[in-house]
C-alpha cells in the first residue's frame, strides 16, 4: 500500500514534499516531511513519514504521523 492510501486523503487532497533527511547508525532511517494540501492548494496538515530498514535482516518498517495545523495527531499508522 502506498503512503497516500495509508493516509486516507480526502478528495482533492495531495501531498507536497517539504524536506527529507537520513539518520541512524548507517543512515538506514529515511524521514520525509510533507504538507497536506487541499484542492485549493492551502495547507491543511502535515505528515512525517519514516522508513526504517533494519540493519540485521533488512526488514523495512514504515510509520506515518499526520497532524493538523495545531500540531495535534490526527492519524498514526505503522506497516
């Protein structure tokens, strides 16, 4: 399942990449920050998406946290 499917975006909502960075002992964790835009292009929320590849076993885990403009968590999913 893609990130947009996991977030259950409303009709007309899209994601815009704001920033990305890598962290972890071997840069094995990718963190990407998105803005959630409505159909008019106004920012209606934020998303922090984390993709973590385990050093041993190479298992990839995903985490998405969506917040509203006040910073309150609206949705948090792991897969």
